[in-house]
C-alpha cells in the first residue's frame, strides 16, 4: 500500500520560510519522480516542483529562486524548502509520486 504523508505546513509571515516533508512508503522511492503541487482556495491544483530519480528538478515560474525540492533516498522522503514566502503562496500543498499517488495535503498560510 502506497502512503505519502506530508508535514511541516503552518502559519508564517510574509518573507519567512517553511520546509515541507513528505515521508513515503510502498513505492520504489529512489527511482521515482516526486513532486509537490498546491491548491489555493477556489483555484485549480497546480504544479510547484518535481524532482526525478536522477535529481533533475523543475519549478513553476512563481516559485523559481525561492523554493527548492530535494530528496533523501535513505529516508524515502522528499522535501520542499520554501523561502521568501508570499501571500499568494497560501495553499494546501500536496506531495505527489509518479504513478499518480498523492498525500493528504498540508496547509501553508502566509500572513502579512
């Protein structure tokens, strides 16, 4: 059974930082492309970042230069380091694994 469990969300002031974690089980983590998506209230879910098993990363334009995706293949965990947070980064953040597996989401709220 595949499980993706996010943690690390919360309330932060604009300009601050958060690090999201996604612990996985049930997948061949080291070879799998992992990613983060987000969904703001009233909006569609959108891609934030992906990271392949070969450590090739892609980022959505709004987060380039501020967010960093990384992975620990021993811990089978993917991370999203978010710096310089903006009000518009407020959303539920979802962990994703190739094969269309999803976590339950973690809320990130950025306040002014």
